[in-house]
């Protein structure tokens, strides 16, 4: 019980942050034609801010299943690597369905807190995941419900908040690393091309364009700014 409560306390700051971010997602989903309960189900079953944001535009255009698959794999593949990394630190009690739940609840912030542990116990991880999950779901619900009564101009302004979250994540790292800044700049420039070139905007779905921008920027960054492994640094 002590481990669960310690995890619960560690998850409170994450849950509060998710509450505000998912509030913006709920408003955005509502503005794009989704009902409040559809927005809540999306948040309850995926728990991924970037993935959900990328999926909204695809979901309102039926039959874009390939675009949905490619975009979600591109955006969310990092969670697989986080889960694999964290699985090396879990206790022997982490068996069966508990490992599936670890993968489901994996987010950037939960991974960062759990990775700081010497050994991750299932009770600690369960407590760590509860508040963020509630915060993400509750924030979506509140955003979707309140969005029904807010003026259109306020609604449009709040929809920008979720983009502010991504800027807040990228900006501090980009200021310290020219490589990250260059990769972000390449991805942004490519997205502008897809958005402003009429033929590309008309023929390439948003999900595919996001995937192309992410992959091309990552490949160019890897070629121009390779990271040396420990053996190369030692030599």
C-alpha cells in the first residue's frame, strides 16, 4: 500500500498538467464535430496527446485507414521504446497483464518518473498512472462540455493551448541544442510546404504529411548530427 500511495503522490503533478492539456483537446474535438462522449472515449482508450491530435483530422474524413495507421505508428512508436527500456527495470512481480498495462499507461512524463526508480514495482506504477489517467479523461470531459457554452472566439483561442504544450516541450531543448533546433525547423518547413502548396494539400492527407515530415526531419537530423555511442566517446 505504501508503494501505491507513493506512486499516487508522484502522479499528482502529472495529472494536473494533463488536466489542462486535455481540456484543450476536448474543446478542439468538439469544434471539429465530435460529441463529448466520443472525445472522452478517445482519451480513455489512447492516452496520447500528439496521437489524438493527429487523429482528429483523419477521423472526420472517412476511409483514411492507411493514413491513420501510418500517422499513429510514426507519432506513438516512441512509447514502444520507452516500454522496452522501462521493462528492464521492473520487478519480478510485473508479469502477465501487468506488462500490458505498463505499455498502455506509458507516456513521456510517466516514463520519466518511473525511470528514476531503482526498481519499478507494479503497485508504484499503478499509483503513478491513476491520477494522470483521471486527469487526462476528466480534462477532456470538462473541455468538451464547457465548449458547448463558450463563445466561438474563446473556443478558437483555447484550441491553440494544446499547440502551446508542444512548444513548451520543444523550446527549452531546442535552445540548448542546435541539432534539435535544426530538426524542428526542417519538420516545420516541410509542413508549411504540405500546407501551402495547393496540390499537396489537396492530395496528401494530414496524417501522411505528419508522418513524412517527422521521418524526413529525423533522418536528416541523424545524418547531419549523429550521436556518438559510448565506445566512440571512449576512443
